[in-house]
């Protein structure tokens, strides 16, 4: 699934030099994959302390493996934020060019919509938002967040939606 996802993003030219936001980062796999493929920076948001520590270790490993500086002076290209998604989005500055939202499958539809509404204010005009949920979950309310569907695909038990800011 990840290879297909990133192949689609690369064909859209959505990764190179992108400012990436990875919500519900878990291990940081999606955001760090984008960083390893040429994204300018990545902010990884994870509420769990143990998971945020894993993300931090994974940043160091990717930095070493790909020669990406973990700290480039004023701009830190990869940062872990141990925070709830809503708290982070309330203080984030943006703009972001690529956003991954891969919440726990039990996240309520209302919370998913609130996340998308908050993130939509932080998007660059040509941003791409990738939302992953369980295949049986209610599709995200893109209209509420002023987002337009670009693409939708199901991979086994996972459904993925690609969206962009409404024009």
C-alpha cells in the first residue's frame, strides 16, 4: 500500500520540496518516507510518549541513512511534536504542502471532521491531504473542511482518500 501511495504522490509532484505534516504519526513511517524522498521538512504529531520517542529515533535513523540533516540551523527539517492533534493544529503556523492523517480506526467521525477543518486553514494552495481510515469507516467530510476529492482507493481493510483545497 505504501509504495502505491507514494508512487501516486510522486506522479502528482506532491513530495519534492514539500512541507509535510504527519498527524497521528505512530512510528513516523509516512512523514519520514516523504522526507527520505525529498520533502523539505516534516512535522510529526504523536500524542503517545513512547510512540513519540520511537519517532525521534526514526528521525535520527533516516537522517543518518539519507544524509538529511536533523538540524539545519534555524530550520529543523524533521520535528516530533508530542501533542494531541487538535492541540498541535490550534498552534501550528503552516503552510503545509502535504498532509497525512492516519488516525486510529476508532476516531469518531466528528473528531475526524474537526481535524480536517483545522488542517484546512494551514494548507498551501496546491496542497494534497491524504486520509487513511478503515475500509468500513464513514468517508471523511471533505465539504466541511473545504476540500475536494482527488482520488479514492481501497487497499484490503484500509481506505485512502486524496484531497486538495477547494478552488
